[in-house]
């Protein structure tokens, strides 16, 4: 059994936020207590109190935690996820394409694409899974997740609703209700940072190789890992108008892997 946790970031366009990003992590259920206990250990070492949130954004740092310990805690959490073979999946769409649509619609399109990919992964694994959303920021969110289970999803390649048969449950959580939510926020936040900064970012060059290790992908016979259309879902498919922007993004992310 696998668990998938989902969250959104960069919901609005700004001078540096060109892409709406949605994503999450998935992992085998038996790994959950291992990762849970490791994050408790990381939090205690850094000086987090039980009610303190551990998130990616610098402004979320509790006053009692020093900056160096905060940064180290995030690094250690990402490394713990790598060690425990957690997988990262994300969906991105240019804001100029998505801006005509509501946040509700953007999240639904993104989550449908990720859920379809997760269902395919489960099919390959001959396993089942369940999905946990971070609190969905729109009315009717519980009706939406009920419809996922009872009616199904549509995707960029299929307008006919189909029920992901390998997913047995959908639910919602929130910040502070699970240490796995912290892991989702930090990994997605680190990816979002890499998407937005310049090619010269020292921090991105430090972070992105680890994000790539986490990203769900397919390894070919030569040992090369392909993440596009696996863990990196760039949508819509083959959009000619924004081919240049998407190409530049992929090139920038690749530049963070160069030494």
C-alpha cells in the first residue's frame, strides 16, 4: 500500500513566479512510521516545540530555532526522504495559460494529472494506494474528493471520466496534523525555489540534485533517469505558444546539475 500527499504552491503569478506548481510525495505505507520518527528526531535536534510548524519558507521559522538549525533541519529532512526512497511528483503550468481559470479549476486539473500518474504507478507495482490532500482552498472540496472516488477523473489526454481503480481512498489533512505534511511542504518548496531563481543560484545548485533524486522517473539501459511525464508533468502537452518558456525552464533545471 502506498500513500500520496498533495499540496500547491505559486498559486499567483508575480515577476518571478511564472508557473503554477502542484505536487507531492508518495511512499510505501510501511515507511511512514520510519520517516515519522526520523522527522521527530530532526525537529528535536533543531529545537522545534511540538506546536511549531516545520515548513520550507524562511518566515515560518519559529523564533526559538536559530537560522542555521532551521536550514539544517530542512536539509536533513530531504536526506531522510532520499534514504527512505520517498518519491516526488509535480505538475507545472505557465501562469499565462492558467490565469483565465479559478484556483479551484487549476488545482483540480493538476491533481487529476498527478492522480492518474499515481494510479499508473500503482498498476505497475500491483499495489493499492490512498491520497491525502492538504486543505483544499475552495468551497465544495469534500464533494470534489468524493467525486474522485465515485465519478473519476479527466486528464489532458482523456476527457471521459474514469475511476482510478488502484486508489482506495481520498481525504484531506492540514499543516501541523502530520510530519509527512512537513516533508511534502519542504520538498515542494525546494522545487519551487529552483523553478523561480536564476541559473546562478548557489542554493539551487545545492538543492536540485537532491530533488532530482527524489523525483519519480524511469531509468533507461544506460542508467539515465528520465523524469518528464513521470515525476515532472509539464502541461499542457506540446503547447507551441509556450514551448520556449518550458524549454528554458528545463534547461535551467539541468544547469543546476552541472558542477
